[in-house]
């Protein structure tokens, strides 16, 4: 039988026993949920609204220092045995999925998103009871041996997962089990994704990124940035909201928080605006996400907030600006103020 390091080298991923005991997982989950509930309370949003906007957090923000050190040290031992390398933790996150956050994670290579600080491996550790309908990992076996492609911007509103649609993926993808006692260690270069979360149960997973001096030397291509996507969305959102506001009121606002609050107040004053309620909801989600990111680096792992914002508000505003439809106290997107 091949050693773990040989299996990892050949396949790009390897199943191992969960490094955390059931007691550790239950204790951690209790701490994590308590902290997230505090964030939800601070956001003044419902639990569903908050978790649709914010569903990924740095592990350090959700557990105590002693808990964090224990998790890293426990997982590190198993990762070094499986990889045959001395490793250091570069990053650790909590990723959440539920019936309200159920989208499948698109196909991607992790290392492509870490071009500034490349790492070698990840440990994927489930924390709670899972079932066969929970979002599970999918791997394209041995794909880590190929080249590193530029990062795919799956936050782009027009994103299409062409890798998942490819014959290579359909014919060779490996679906892993959802046993809470099983963790996975995989190469940062392997093509992988997840299935849609169709379970009624929540899914909490810790993902730890491992690297060393050798991984830092890896040549990683910079991403091909879209006009609107994960690397540009904040800047472009501010510009469109600010320009549209100035076009109507001749007042320049540059702060994201002030811009969102201003639009939340004035969108209800527009008559019969198309998808007005949807625009308000996605702006509210943006406000929640922005505060979470500024306060504790919370994020939207799927990019759903910005994708919806583009479709419901930003694109119509941009179109109105280009067509000269935004005029003070007269018309915005063909609708008038009360």
C-alpha cells in the first residue's frame, strides 16, 4: 500500500481521520456559534439575512487564542505526516453552508488566489454531523500535476463554470464522503469544487492552509481580473453609487457606508422602480457584508451579494448614467421621485 505522502503526491488529495475528537468539535462549534450569534446581533439583521451575506470568517475571529493554538497544532501533526514536509499554517477559516447558503463552490485551484503568498496544502476539517445531502468536496484526481491557471473570478455576474461542464471533469471527478470523522488534505494546485448544499443541516468546516519556504517560491500567475468581480467590485460599486448620486443631487459621497445608507433612504422614494424591493435587500446585504469585513474580516464566500447587487442596482444605474437618464428630481431609470 502506498504511504499517505505517496497517495497525496499521486492523487493530489488524501482522506485522513478527523484530527479533532468529537468532544473538541462540539466544544468548538459551541464557541463558534456563540461568536457568530453575537455578530448577528450587532448587525441588527435576522440570522438568515446575516448568513446569506456573511458566511466565511477567519478562525482567529471565532475562537479563543488557546482554542486556535490547539486546533493548529493538532492539525499540523497530521498534515506533516500526510505530506512528509515541515509546515506552517498560513491561514485558517471557518466556511459555513446551510439551506440558505447552498450554492455549490465552483471549480478552482486554491493556489491561484494566493499568488502573493503561495501555500502547498489545505486541511479540510468538518465540525458537525453531516449527511449525504451536505455540500461535499469534489476533486479532479491528479490535476495538481498540471500547470497553475490564473484565478477564476467566479464573483463575476456573468461567470460560467466551464471546468465543471468539461468532459474531463464529468469523466474523472471524484466525490468524497461526508463523514464528520473524515478530514481531507489536498494540494493547493488540485482542481476541486463542492456540491450544492441540499441538506436541512448546517455545515461548518475549518480549512487550514499550510506552507513553508519552498511553497513561497512557487510561481503563480496573477488573476485575469474581470470588469466587475472579486478584485474590483468594491471600487466599482463605490464609483457607480457615487456618480449616480451626484448625477441626481449634485452632492459627492465617497464613503461606502454613507453611500449605502443614502441609497437605502432614497430608493423607497422612487415610484414603480423595477425590482425596488430586491435592490433594497441586496443593498442591505452589502451594508452587512461591508461592516463584517471592516470589523472582523467576515466575507461572502460565494460572491452572491455583489453579483445580486450588480444585477439589481449597479447595472441599471450605470446604464442610466451612460444614457443620461439620471437627472435631478426628474427621472432615474425611467421612474420619478414622489
